[in-house]
């Protein structure tokens, strides 16, 4: 496995609780890490750089000595005016894992490597994967077909195989992973980590509204709509939340609707992946991780018994 040594401490299951806009915060991160998986959050979930630093201090203060590492997601794009300030905080606070989106930049990678940190970059196609590899990232998050948020359209089997042909770092698979059996399957395919978002929305500690969590529990794969109408970039959303906002899922435009500010759109139109069909309850994060570990163990045992 290509899991960086700095991320192995306290890791009980090769799972990363994905950084989710308006959903991931200190409570979810801390509970995930203390349970033995990597918890992460977007720096922009805090309104200011000062608030971002406060969250890091809070998380560090609440982690147990044997907790898994935590990570932060930075949007590496000109539209993010806080990138430099937030990155300075990440470097000063030596955040163990930095997840970059919308741009793989060598300077960012070098800055993180300078203090011994690790950089994972999310990609949805091979062209972006090659660019990120050239930038020197330690891992690639393969956002495959069916994932929540800004998902790709490539089948995970094809994506993992092709990326592995030119990249020898960590591979983190994202897309419809909701159970411990899914984690085992991701590793069998050649991934090093399973990247879970939707499953962790339906936890006690996530900052999602109660109605959002319940909608995921009630949803199946057929209740997910892939559209650029909300943010201008194709993403997966819960169809009932589109309807609740007066958006007809059967007549969506190929361009962004006028929904006001980007944050407002995501706050009222809720994202989820096709793996929502396997989410059937809302649990405390510690209980969820324990269940995932048990399912993972059973799946591995079953595979060993059934091998020819």
C-alpha cells in the first residue's frame, strides 16, 4: 500500500471522511480521527482565515494521543482570494494532510513538503491526473462516476487502472463508497484509501441540516441528478432538494441557473452521491466507523474463503 508514513499513525481503517462544503467542521473531524479514520474539512467552511486557524487549534486540542491524522482542503484557484493567507496558516500549523482542488501547483506542494506534510489532489479525468502527478503530489483522489459534489463521469475501474499505469503514489478512490465492503472493494481494485463523503453527511456530528441527513437516508441512486445548473460545473444533487427549490429536474439547462451566491445554492440545494442508496440511518461518527471496520473485516474474510 502507498499510504504515506505520516498518515499511518492511529489509522484503523483506510478511509478519509471527505471535506464537504458547509457540512464538515471540527466535531465531524475530531470524531472521525479519534475513531481511527482521517477527518478533513474545507478551510472555506470558516468565514475568515482567523477563524480557520481557530478551528485547527480546536481540532488539535480535542484529538486523543492515538487519533488518526486530520486534513484540510484548499481551493487552489484564482477565484479563492484567501488561498495564500489560509495556506500560510496551514504551513505554520503544520497540517498533516492538505487536499487541493481546482489546481495542482508545485509551489503549494513544495510548501507542504517543507514541513513534512502530505498533499492529495482531487481529479476527475486522466489529463488532470497527469498534471497533478507532474506537480509532485503524494496522492491522487480519483473522483469517479456517481460521487457526490463535483463528480467525474469515468468508471472507477477504468480510472484506477489508467492512473496506476503512470502514478506510483497513493490512490484514493471516491464515488459511491458507503460501506466497509465498499472500502474492501476499493482496495481490491488497487486503491490505497476509500474517500467517503455522502455516508458521513448522515452522522450526528455533521453540520448538515436534519432534513438534509434524512433526505439522504430516504434516497436511492435514482434520486440523484447530475447537472451543471447549480454551480456551473456538473455535480450530483439530491433530486428532491432541486424540486424543493422550484427547479424542474426534467428540464434543466446546460448552464448555471441564477441562484444567487454560490454558497447559498449549496446551502439550499443539497449534494449527495449515488451511494446514498446504501445509507439507511443517521449514526454518531464513532459508531459508523466501528460498523465500517466490522463490515470491512467480514468482506476481507469472505474474499479469503472464496478465493480459488
